[in-house]
C-alpha cells in the first residue's frame, strides 16, 4: 500500500524498527481489536482525527476509508457529528480538509 504522505515514508526510512512496532500495533487494534466492521472503524478514525485537529491523519483516514468502501455521504456525516461534540471551528477545519481533498480529486 502506497504511503499517503511523504513524511510518513521518511519516518519509515529513518526509524524502521519503530515503524514496524507502530504498524503491528495498528493492525492488532484495527483488525483484531474487536467486532466493529471495517467501514465503521474508518468512520471512527475520521471522527477522532477531525476532532483532534490532526490534518495528516484525517487525510490518511479519509483515503483509507474510501478504499474500504466509505461513501462521501458517510464521511460527511461522520464530520457533521463533530459539531455538537467538539464545536463548529473543529468541524469547519475537518470539513475544509475534506473539501480540499475533493477538489484535488482524492
């Protein structure tokens, strides 16, 4: 799977053992961690990334979620859920990331 962000590729090259541990932990949690279907897991990751203001994570999770079959409507719904929980500014920041990605054809 191709890296979404060049910085992540640099991280993997500079810290290969740390990357391997990070990757193993991520797979263990994402795949083996519980009963949630893959699409739901990606929606949660999108919401958490958006709520915490992590742009790179949000972009990555949107792309990976789409690869797992998420629709634009599902992604927008996950982002809208930020409004009542973390507020309008956090929603607008996450929505701007999503909108820029759409404009770029991602």
